[in-house]
C-alpha cells in the first residue's frame, strides 16, 4: 500500500462506526460481514463503472469543506480528497465496501451525500434512503439520481424505477426538498433513444432494417395493431423483459 493511500484509508476509517468491524485491506476498508450472493470476487468486479459527476455536482463537492459520501460509486478514480467512494464490491477506486442498507458510517458524518443511478438496483430503496439521511449532518445536502423511464439494466439486478413523487416520498421524514427537476442527462430523449436502440439491436438483421426504416408516424399507431407486426412478434423474450411497458406475475402461496 502506498503511503498516501494508507493515510487516506486510515483517515476514512475514523468515520466508520466501531460496530461495523472495519478491516483495512491493501486498497480499501472492508465492512462487509459476508460477500453478497449476487457477486463473486473475480474479474466481474471490473464490469461496473461509475457515472460521471454532472458539473453542478462537481461544484457542490468543490464547495464542500467537509466529507462527501458517494453511495454506490461503482468504479471511480479517487479524484477528490474529501469524497468517500462506497460500494458493495471493491471496484477500482472504492474506499469502503459494505451494504447501502446498513451503511457502516457514524451518524451525522457527511456534509454531502450523493447517489447516482443506485436506488433502482437495491432491494430496499426506502431503507437505503433513510441510511443516507442518517449519516448526513443536520443541514447537509443529499443528491439522488435514479431511474424512471429506463429499460431494465441489471448488475447484478434492477428492482425499482421511480417517479419524481416516489423519490420525494423517500425523503419525507427528515428532508426538505430544495429542487425536484429532470437533469439534462435524464430528459425524455435519453429514454426514447435508449429504448429504440436496444429494440433494434435485439432484432435479427433483416427485421432490424425493416424496423429502422419505419417512419416515426408508423410507431404512433395502435399498439394492438403494432403487436402483430413481424418485428414486434419476433422480438426475443430477453428484450421483451428489458423493454416491457408492463410486467406480470402469477404466484401460488406455499402450503
């Protein structure tokens, strides 16, 4: 371990509650009692990358004299000395490994907590949101980006999408919402291009060409009619689940 990283981890270790039983590893602090069943410690840990910080968020981080928590950082460079990169796996640049449903940090530790494209991937977003609020100082800021009209994108899984009202509902206990808006990187065109590009990419070559040659007006016909088109009926089941407008289950109660 190089001296600067060792010093960084020792400093961050002081932010962690003793009951979290932190163990300082060569490149990160381990606060996970056991490895999540979704993951294995192999090359797969390199497959998740962190979203780039939007300029407005960079401004908040640079203005913050205290600590910032990046809850669910993915793989990220240690660009800011005051940002703690937290993840469920030791991706590149992660400082602390643990679970977001039970953050290992002391109460009221951070002046700024950020969570980018994370809540759709956790089993209990309400609990994670409450944990982020717990480790935030009174008067501190919480920045959350999460999925609304986005296709399924799971690593390791994708459980929930949220409306703006749903996101605010997670914050009703302790927080006052300052701004509730759609960021530039979340405007409807991102949903439209994502869905169309994935739909087309999932079709066999011949059907893909037919689909992409359609005028936009053709896709505004009744879905009841469009469902009978070959490029609709032949879409693979995996793509149907990824891009579905509705999902459905039938279940039987166990005896």
